[in-house]
């Protein structure tokens, strides 16, 4: 059931972000040492693209006081050697305007800066004259120490199949690390796939692949971007039909002797059949008509039928289209159409029930064809219901956050567009996770807990940190539950394992993004923390669920009768005076309900269970008067804690002895403390 705002409103996730004006600056045209225009006015959200002409120029940001010297953390294009004085290089450099402060720019080649090759953005004409005069007197003209482009986008534009020719233009590319190679696809159906020199027309392990991208006409904008990360040669080809054999190959930084592009093409001419990876895009980012990471079916791009000329589709695409007409519950065969063993749910072969908009924003879709077994265990049903509830809470939170920072939102402009798009994508990815669970639970038609009947408690305040912290804690909570559920279903329902363990990776990346939003380290520990699913359920119900009516299926089987008592960390004693010092002791606050067993013996003995990465756990004694407990010495990063009445049980039995909790605690964080204070406002 799709009854909540997040579940109903995910279609607008694809709404484009506001785009400003695009300015073009010509660098060294007609062999003149000048930027044209020399100055320009740019507003927040605008982009400035630098186009390069003959000789060898660069674009470097400086300060006003030190012309011809690179500004620390300023932008730099790298050098762009170009042969023509009238036709711009295929390599461009683009910057985004984040504010309207003056920007001072120069070319760091030879004495070009001293010769007047300078430029200004949002500068006064009088100040520009002063800057140029100072540059003429500069003793040195220098480039940044690193020759890689910085704080901008250096792109090398490569045409694929332009004017109907089966060729890459150019195909012999020379570019520095940090450059984006942008393959622009033209009419007919082509691909860009990386290979080794020794095995042309065959994908190299770990290489890039655009997949097959059919284009009917030039109004259809389709590009595939890869990043040059080193100076070693990179070899690529088109996997369509016999194009590779016929010479549709290319290279990046190929040597001029020995293993040259010509030698690679000669090897390719002897290969009878080209191959392509089973999935796309790989190793790069596809952008189709402005939409990032569109949906592919195997190696074939899925685009609206009006944009596809059927005569241009590959045999593989025809087969995939035929497969997509089968129902989502087709009985499993010996091997799935995706090429994977039928012991697992298979890859996407029928995306008709998924929103193309959600899939595009997410960068992929739910499985379209499920190879379900005959039955599923009751335990697994309960575990998947818990995960589905947490996905709904997380999806609602991320979507509310996105709405506030997107165009026309309350906090529009607080984040750069790239970060807004990232949070948009995270919300869409959670939607895909939710749909996968919903499909599975619906298929088996067990008496089902209805998460959409639950009323949620989400961040409501006017502080953006509430959404940041809530999203981070929810991600850590579900990562822990996913790890535990993966272990628990391994014996009875292993067919669902790939869906769960690959989801952990996606959610771990999301938590790293949020860490960086907070200006913290992206990884708190080398491994994530496993949290018993019953404790994860208790935390979700206590902190994020207001009610789940029993008449609407408000109880998940096999979970505790009710959540454990809420647990709060009210104080941490640190090893020093800085917030990034290690925690030595915590002071807790909790109130046990009258019907909860107080503990062993005289009913006054409790411990704190510390659950760390990779299934590690430890107990420390809780002082019953002060509610203080020591932090174990071998715990680092974030951990989950719970108050228990028995310190002799294993992690799998922790649910049986927990009386309060769980709660997240950061025992150490090299980049500063993360405070989960949002609870005080939303609980």
C-alpha cells in the first residue's frame, strides 16, 4: 500500500534542479593572449565554461593581491594543448558559481599572465585594471603544484557514431588524470566498453561499459562519462555487431611506439565477435536527456519507445524486450534470464511495475523478475516486515529533507545542487529497497503487518541538523538490522540474501555521504555494527513510530510484545578536553516499567551491553545509583548499547535480557562528536 507522502510523491524526485545562465569564455582564440570576454557578471547558480584555442593555455584562480600565483583551494583547469587558433579544443573546463564574490583568473603558461592574459568574474572595471597592472609586474608566473584539475570540471568530448560513421571522434586521446571523458552518442546503436590491449573487443574486469545506447535522432541527448584516474593507457571499443573488428576502437594515453592505437586496432581486426558486460552502466555515469543514471535492462538502455528506432536495436535488446513481456512471477527455470543461478532472486527483466522516474533518480530498479521458492519461513516474513517499516521511516525522512532543500523549499540554496541531487537519489534508492520488500511480502500473501497504517514521528523542527542526524541514525540502525537478518535467514531463505547484503552497501555509502555533510570522517570504523533485529525494531518503534493500530495489523510476529524502555546518554566522560577525545564513561537515563523484571537476585543488578563492529560485544557493570558505566577499551567509532539484566548471554540472546535501549554511542570520532540530540525534539 502506498499511502504516505513519500510513497505517493516519489515521482517529483525527478524534477530538475534550477539551472542558471551558462557563460562561455574563449581562451587564446586567434593566437591572442587574452580571455574573451575579459570580465563577466555571473549570478549564483550560473556556470562558466572555458574553451581553449591554439598553443597551450590554462585557467588558474588567484587572489587580487597576488596575481600570477595560484590561490590556495582555487580552481585550476590544467594545461590544454590545442592546435587550432580558430576551432576550440574538445577539452573544456567549467566552474559553478556558488557566490558573487570577485574571482581573479590568469593563464599560467610562460609569461602569459604578465602579458595581460588575465580575467575576472564579478569584478569592477577599475579593479580589473589594477589587477592587470599588478600582473604585469609579477616576478613569476606559476601553476599549482598538482597538475590535476581542481574545483571545476575538465571534460574531453568524444563523439560516438557521428554522421553515421562507425568511429570514435577523436579516437586517439591524450588527457591528464582528473579529466572527465564524455562519450556523446549519435544516431544508430553504439557502446563504449573498456578492454585490455591484449584482448580487444572483450571487456576487461573492472573496466567501464556504457551499455548499448540506441539513438534515433540528434534531439536525443545521450552521454556516458568516465574519469581518467591515471596516466596508463586505456583501451576501448564499440561492442555492437562487428564494429570493433571493423576499427571502431579508441585509446586514452596510448604510447606512440609499441602498443599503439594502430597496433590495438590491428589486433581487434582479427576478433570475430565482440562481447559486452551483462550490466550497464559500469565504471561511469550515463546521462540521458539530462537524467542521471537511467534504467538499463542488462546492457541495454531502457528509454521511451518513441525515442527508439526498432531497426537500430541490437539482438540483445530484442531478446530483453521479449523477456520483459513475461509476468513477474514466472516459475524459475534452470537458470534465470539474467545469467544468475535461480537460487537467488534474479536481475531486472521486467520493470513495468516500477516507476521509471524513481529508478532513474535511484540509479537502478528493483528486481523485475523474482525466482521465488515455493514457500518462505515465518521468521523471514517477520524480519522483512521490520526492514520494510524501517525503509518507510528512512524514506519519509530523506524525502522530507529533500523537499526542504530543493527548489522552492524552505532551505533552498543551503546546499550545492550536487548535494541536493544526491539526497534526492538516496530517497529514491530507499524507495527501490522498499518496493523489493513489498513485492516479496505481497507474493507470499502471509498475514502481513501493514506499515502504512502506522503513524510516524519524524523531524518537525526548523533545524536542518534534525534531518541530518535522524537520517544518519536510521541508516546505522537499518545497516545493523540488515547484517543480523542476513545471518538469520542464511539457512532457510538464502535466495533473498543478495538483495539484503547488496542493500547494506548502498546504505553504508549513504551514511558516509551524511558523515561528510557534517564535515566528519566518511567511515567511523572498518566494519559496520551488527544489531539484533529485535533491538533495531524496538528503537524504531520507540523513536519514530507514534502508533500502529492493532486492527490494521499493528504487530509484527516474533518481535517483543512491546518496545524496551527508552535509553538516553546524558553525559560522556572523555579522555581530554576536546570533543574528538575518546569516551571513557557514560551516564545513562532510563525508567523501567513496573512490569519489567528488574534484574537478577535482588533485582538491582544491571550491565551495559556494548555491541560493536563485526558481531563483537562486551559487558560493563552499571552503577545502579549514578547510572554510570565504563566504555570498553577495545570499542571504537560508533556502537550500540543496551541495559541488560544478565551478562552471560551471547549476542543472539541479547533480546531476552534487554530491559532498556538500544541507543547509539560514538566512543571515538577523529573529526568531532556527532550528537543525537534530535531525539529530545521529535520523541
